[in-house]
C-alpha cells in the first residue's frame, strides 16, 4: 500500500477509529504495547501478556478455534479483560509476527 492510498483510508475513518490508528502508530514507533512484553528465553521470545507465560499467538489461535473472551478468561484465570484487549491490539498491529509464531508452533 502506498502512502497516498493509506492517506485515503485514514481520512475515511471515523473520529474514534482515527484515535485508535494514532495510538497504534505511536505504540509501533516505540515498539511498546501496554501489558505486552517480549523477553529472550521466555516463551521463545514471543510477545506475551506481561508477567505471564501466555503468548499472544496462543490467545489468537484459541480465538480462531472459536473460544470466546469469557472462555479465555475462564481458561486463564490470571488474565483480565484488559489483557485480552491488549492482546488483540498487538495482534492487529503485528499479524505477520503472530501468524509466523502460530505456524512455527504447529510444526513443532
């Protein structure tokens, strides 16, 4: 996608969607996401919920298999709704990274 095409898409967003787009861009510049961390040697270095060993790709895979947010919160009692919101935001910003992690772990 070219910058010109991106501009057209951005201008077509609602005000609330523009705010979310700005937040995503700002987070990606600093490569920091609230509630998400990567640590070499922990969960293979994959992005995970802060202070847990729950990788984002695991939550995304469960979601794709039909698990609802209440199901996930029940399965992972240490998580809260904001953890899932952070995971979805991260996955939306880095879909290729998440897909590679899923593929890598399916092959293992």
